[in-house]
């Protein structure tokens, strides 16, 4: 079965899921300690999605280690971009979860690139911006490596 034949994808296409917003949730930036063990610039990302009723919140976590060979030092940037999605009434939480898993990177990555570029400029760091990525290629890789987690929160568990 191809992804185009997947019944969940057909269900997603029949509903209008609204993207409500994307905000900077948390941020950390600091020089690396002198005894750091990083040898080269490195980027790691993960996504945590929480589904509650007809809403989804997707947190894109970005850790960017920047090694500047010119000054023989480095920086650690870590931040989270939180995106919110709203599903129509009656839509299955499983459908919303699949939509969020498949589309969060597409929606949140431009915000991460903009924020990191601004932060790098403000800190006067000699570093490239976050790369332009193809979410259609990267999302399956993140899923395969367990870097996209989806939790469906159910009110019945709270009682």
C-alpha cells in the first residue's frame, strides 16, 4: 500500500485542519565550555506531539552545536518551537495525530530557521543558518529513528 492509498491520508484530505500558531516556547544559547568534546558543527531535531480532544500541539526541539574554527570555540543553541493545530468537531484523534506527525516539520521548520538566523546574527556568531530541508524526505527519517513521538491524551484516564 502506498502512502497515497492510505485511508488515513484520504480522511485527512476530507477535513480542514487549521494551523493556529507557532511560537518560540523556550531558548538557550551559550558558548561551549573550553573542554567541550564536539569536533564539528552538529544539528539534532526531534518532535513531540500531544493530542487533546480536537487540538494538537507539536513541539519542534532543535539542538544546534556550532564550532567556529576561526576563533577555536563553539556555541550551543537549543530551542523549541510550539505549533498548534485545530481539527474540526468529530474528527478522530488518530487522524489528527497522523496529520500532526506527518506535517509538523513542514509547518515548524521555517520558524526554526528564522529564529536561529536571528539569534546567530544577534550573537555575532560565524555560523551558517539552519539548512533548508525537504520535509517529505526528513519526516520519514525522523519517524524511523523514533524522533517524532505522538501522545494522545484522553480525559477518561484522568478520572
